[in-house]
């Protein structure tokens, strides 16, 4: 990110006096890798009111810029298993159906079948790259509780190689849940994203 778009506000790894970015230590619980990251000022997006549609377009544009900076990045660990990576299919189907009331579970069956047979195979044919995959309101920062400007993003621990659209879907799911009109909120995020990084 620093080499592609250095102005994107993300935590930076801090090097020690010897130039290293990772140190190893041990405790009674075992061996630990230790890193120091810079502090990003701001307020978590979830700690303020839901953004307007214009604010959501700004969030989408920020995500697009982040993904544009990550394009071409690769790492052997990017293919690791992440349960909520949408390309893993419906690994939580039994748990999901157990949580739903019986009348809803019956309605969900055909939808889950379509996801498995059509949607998930199609995802693998879309543009893929390393993605953040965790752009929800707890990891997106704003300048203040009343601001809609995205001041940064934290927590890169869930990054995977996957469809670009999946990164946007995680954010859309979070903001659509808060919105009075979920489809309009998702569309605003998509408009902002597509303006900067065409889908």
C-alpha cells in the first residue's frame, strides 16, 4: 500500500533500531511474534450515526482505492482458510439453519441451494486479488463521530486472496443492516467503489 498509494491512512509497521519489523519473544504460553504498528487517529465508524448515501459513496470510494493499491500484491499466506471468505461456500449452513425459525428455514432452502450451485462457482470467475475482507464499522475510522469522511482502516488480519466484490460485500452487509433502505445503501457503496475502481 505504501508503495502504490502512500496517502491511504493505514497503520504502518514500525522498524526497530536494527531494521527488523518482527521480533520474537516467549512467555509461559509459548512463543510469540511481536510487531509494532503506528497509531491511526479517528473514531470507529460504528461509534457514530449511520452515514448518508453520499457518505456511503465515500466509503465505497475509499475501499476501491485500498483495493487498487493492493492489486498485484501476493503472499503465500493469502490462500489460507478464512471461515467467512464467501468463496468457501456454505460451510456454516447447518449452524445457519439451526438459528433460523422453522418457517424461515423452509424459505431459505432454495436460496441456499442457488448460492451453492450458481453464486459461489460464479464468484471464482470474477476478478480476484488479495483483499482486506474486514471493512466493517469496527475497522473503518472516521474523523469524528459526526464526520462521514473515512479517516483510515485497521485490522489487516483477515486478508485473503479472493474476489474483489467480496471485499465490498462485507462492507455492504454491515452498512445495509443499519440502513433504513438496505438496497439503496448497498447501491451507494457500489457507486463509490465503481467510480474509483471499476467492477
